[in-house]
């Protein structure tokens, strides 16, 4: 790699280059003599008395083309600036090879790089043939000029020149090293707007940290850049990890919470439950159908099984395909049917030869006797118009779907106002007398029943406008707000951080 490198930029817009080359790390590198940069105005080489450097294209067509004469003279001048150095003239252009970290490494081995920046429709082909050694594109898009690509290339090349980055900035396991994208980075504070830094990074256990980073980096590369991932060299540990990761996406983790009540966790994305009575069994919410829920349930019980959906969102109903009988509140049927008509879901069903059973309806006051286990339904519209709560009477467990949880989504258009929601929460508060614990639709464990009261407190604060410090919350439909709410001390919850998301 070169000890220092000289850049020359041939441009019609000198100011664009000057300011970047005198700022931040590049500016410091220039000051320290590690890189140097001349900026040459192509217009200075015009022979036309109006300093004109462009003309209409032969053969017609839109736009203007930069004339060969001024570009030729500018290139020759640039080569003469450092006759002692080997230099390469690079034309920045969408027709060039795509710029990558490997190309940056290659260029960092040169002594002098001359960047030719086009404008308008480009540059007369003849002078390109005569002068240009290399064509580089920043990517498959068209910019108005070559200055930004030239700066991007100079920046990426400069940071590879020894001494340009100091220790704090130094390029360690950066993206593209070993064809992987970089792992996620975190700095203080430990908790930001309710999001914690992964525990392993605070552990001080270097081997575990290195493994965590490697695994994150592999997943990122695989999911975001499959083209790059094909080139990654995987060792035994990597392959084992990736195999398990892929399998976990299509696996349901089963946990027996109490005799006859199972938590069914589909890839940590959504949770359903199986309640097994003496005569029949009920699946409460069926998740995304990423894994065969029917098979999982059959391994746990041979009783006839039916489904109750707490609401009609896809991550609670798609697995209905594995069963013959499913109940839902009628107010959520239109939404659920819309999700069932999603082309990706339809295609998946067609491939698997699966069909969704027609909905039967359920409403507040309905009771399902499973034999020794009784499920009672309570209407609780809020998170969705047809949301229901299901009380397992004998075991005093309340299944709340997504209606009561630690990350309550109340930002949808069909959600009630916060004050109306508070009123509805008041209407179910009597359930504190009937249940001790909650199992919600994304839980890994029990929550104390007081979670309802805590949600009510948070909702009331929003309704009263105590929201000055509420941070934004980004989800797949846009950005809304999130209001943190407190949990009660001394009670057991499945999670600590708790927010209600809402529209302003
Ligand atoms: C409007 S562009 C000309 C595009 C040209 N007519 C074409 O279709 O390929 C003007 C100048 O911007 C620069 N430029 C535009 N997109 C670029 C990219 N993706 N990579 C590198 N340079 C680019 C080139 O120097 C080019 O001459």
C-alpha cells in the first residue's frame, strides 16, 4: 500500500471538491501530508472565448456533451503535475466497473490517481479512448456529475492509506472484510429509549463477544446481501450456527406452563397457546404458519382440537390452516379475510395444498368447556375492533393476545382514542379478581395480572397529554410515538421495558 497518495480531480465545479478535502479526516490527512489533492478546472482549458466546454451531440439527442479538446488538455496538464509518479486516469461514469472495497484496496496501491468528472450527458468518446485508464461507477444510478463519485472514491481510498485513520477510527472488522457486512455497533447509554444493548456486549467475555459479532454479521450478510454471502468462507462453527438459525425460523418452541397449558413460541416472533382439557383441546392463536403447528399440537394431545383467535392479525391467524375449526370475534373477520387474501399467503397455501377453515364467531360471554378446563370469552376491542380476552377459569390465567402486553400497538386507524381505551380498560379491571396471571401473544412467560392496571396507568397518561418526552416509534407503516409505562414493584413480569405505541 502506498505511503501517501496524490489525487487530482478534473472538474467543472471545483468548489464541490475543495470543501470536502479540507474537512474532517480527509482534511487532517491532507494537513499531515498523507494525501494531497489538486483540483483542476477543465474550463481553464477551453479555447472558446466564452469558456464554453460543451456542445450538441452528433446524431442528435437530448443534452450536451463535453468537448474533447478541453478535457484532453486538462488530462495532459494533470499528468504533468507529478511526472515522477505513476498515475492512473479514472473516468467516473455509470458505464464503469462498480466501485467496491476491493477496488478501493486496489487503488490505494497507486501513487497518483486522476479523477475525470463528467457533466451533462458525458464526455466525447474519443478523448476517453485516448486518456482514460479505468472507468469506475458508484452504482447503478445516474448522478448529475462525477464529483460526488470522485469524492466517494477518494474517501474510501484515503482511509486505507497508513496513518490516515487514528486508533479510535481504525478500520477493524469492517463491512466487506471477508465478504461480510459489519455486525451492529452500540455505545452508551446502556438503555436508549427503552432499547437495551445486548447483554453479551456488557459481559467482558471476549470470545463470546467475538462469536456474537460473527453471527450477527453472518445473518446480516445472508439476509441483506445474498450476493456477498455466497463468497463468505464459513467454518464449522458458522455452518452449525446458520443451520440452527434457519431451523429456528421454522420451529415452534414448546413450554409446558402448568399441566395442560402449553406455550407455543414460533421463532420468537409470535406466541400461541394450547389448553388441553379432558375431552378436547383449544389452540389460542396460531401464529404465522412458518412452522407446522398442526404437527406440534398433535404431538402434545390426541384430543379433538379447535382454535380461538384473540384477534385477526396475520401473526395470530395464519396457522389456522392446520386446523378444521376456528373461532373469532365477527368484528375482526373482514381484516382477517383481507390477510388471508394476501397473495403471498395464498401462494403458500396453494403450494402446501392447505385451506383456511371458515370462521365461526365468538363473543363476550361465550364459554367453551374442554373438560376440567373452562374458557370464558370477554370482548375487549382496542388493539383491534374484535379483540377478545380468554379466561381459563380453573387455572386463573387470562390470555390477552395483543390486547394487553408490554409493547402495546394502539396506533392503528381502527384503534379507539386513548380516553375511550382507558374507559374500556376500566370495564375489564374486574378480571383482576378472576385471574392471577396473563399470557399474551408474544410472551415467553407469565405476567402478573397487574399488567392490566399498569397498561391502564400508561394509557391514562397519554389521554391526559403527559407525553412531552415520548420518543418516536418506527414500525412497518411509518413513525408514531411510544409512551413508556411503569410496572408494579415486587410483581413478576415476563419483560421489564413496557410501552404503548400511539398516533399523535
Ligand atoms: C448525467 S451523467 C451522464 C450519464 C450518461 N449519459 C449515461 O447515461 O451513462 C453526468 C456525469 O455524472 C457522472 N456520473 C453519473 N452517474 C454516475 C455513477 N453512477 N457513477 C459514477 N459517475 C457518475 C459521470 O461523470 C457522468 O459523465
